[in-house]
C-alpha cells in the first residue's frame, strides 16, 4: 500500500480579516510550498520560523505551487523565488494576475468599480472600498512564473503525485491538488468560513457563483478523506462542507426571491437587506455574494434587470 504522505502546515499571518493562511510544506527530494502567504515582513518571519522547525531555510525551497492568484496565497512568491531560486508554478488562468501583478490588479480594480457603480453603492462607501483595495495591493509583488498548469495535469514533486483539479468560482484559475485520499483545496473548500465567488468565474468576467456550484459537483465525484484548506484546520471528507454551502445558497436565494416579491431593488440595497450593514473590508464580499445570486437568477429567467441612471434594478420576471 502506498504510504500516506503528510504535509507540514505553517500558519502565516495575512494582514487581512481572514486571519492566517495555511502554507503547506511538502518535504522530500525537493522542498515544495503550496501557497506562500502575502508579501509582508511578518509573513516572511512566520514562514522562516515554520521552515526553521523543519531544519530548513528559505534558500532550501525548490518549488512553489500556487492554488490561486489572491495576495494572501501567493503574495510573497516573488520574494521567495528571488531568494531561493525556487520555480513558481501557477494555474494557467492566474498567470497574468501573478506575473503582471501591478497592471492586472489596477485593471481588476477598475472593472470592480464599474460593476459596483451599477449596484447603487453610495459614493463614499465605494471610495472606502477602493482604499481597502489599495491597501491589499501592498500585500503582493510581481512574481516570475516558471510553469503553468491546468485541470488534469500531473505534478510529481517531493514524492507526491498531485493531480490538478480546476475549480473556478473563487477565482478564475482556482485549483485543487489531489493525491489519493488527500486534497489541497486552496480557498475552494474552507473549514470555518464560506468561500466567496468574487468575480471568480472561469471567463474572468462573471461573478462565478454558477462556476463555483459546478466546481462543487466536480469535487463531489472525487473520493478524498483528508482535506487541507487554504485557511483553518484540516477536514475529513467534503460532504458536510458541500451540504452546508448548498443549504446556505438555498436560504439566501429564497430570501432574495422573497424581497423581490415586494418590489424591485438595486443590488446594494439587497446586500443591506440580506446581510445587514457590513464592515468596509467585507462590502466587496457582500456585494459579490448578492451579484452571484442575481446572475444565476437572471440566467434562469427568474429575475430581470432594468437600468436607471446607470444603476441596475432587479425585479421578478413577469411582475
Ligand atoms: Zn484565501
């Protein structure tokens, strides 16, 4: 029987509301990191401490595998690669985000502002959200990309035989890595929080909730029992997580339907009704959550949108 390999988990602070991110060290003939944590002094220190416990230093890293192109997951890949010569392998659809970070980030920010203006967000709130985005930008640098991978690819490193499963939704290229019973899940499956479809559709434009639901269907077919998520403790099996997510999805979908029965709303007012008043760091997540539902409801012909003075108003179809 094949020996069950275990990664070493290193908690790295993110400087973001999510708390710490899990960096997984795969030790073997090569030393591999799955994700890195953000570009920040403190992240670097905690990573060095974690490596030190294993008798390793940054210069000993040979490969960096990135689950997806969000700053808390790959932000210090550029620094680490510069100091160790490590190769950075990323999902094909995240290559531009990572290799061309500064421009790609600004383009993304611009795209979000345009989308957000259509939600009826108050100008002051949008300004604060944009400021938060500028802060987040400081948590990553450009990183060289030595190889890209896509769903179905096989990555044999440090004694592991990792198969890539493309799971768009949280980000266009979000990827899970599977070896036997073990799954590295990035932010596609999380133990204590609900992953957000935040313009993570594989087409790079749609909010991604529909893709995310499809990704869960794909993962459901995979028989894994040890899940290593991007944040929080490991999990045993995917079923409870998938059930919870779908239950929450149905609850929110029903609540939106109920609200729209009474009158038409813009997306920002739906956020306030559905999720209450959110702290500024969570406004982006709240809006994308509601936009994700609306995108699906519109696609199904249940909801229609009408634009008034640059703001989209949603109503139930046929009412
Ligand atoms: Zn994350």
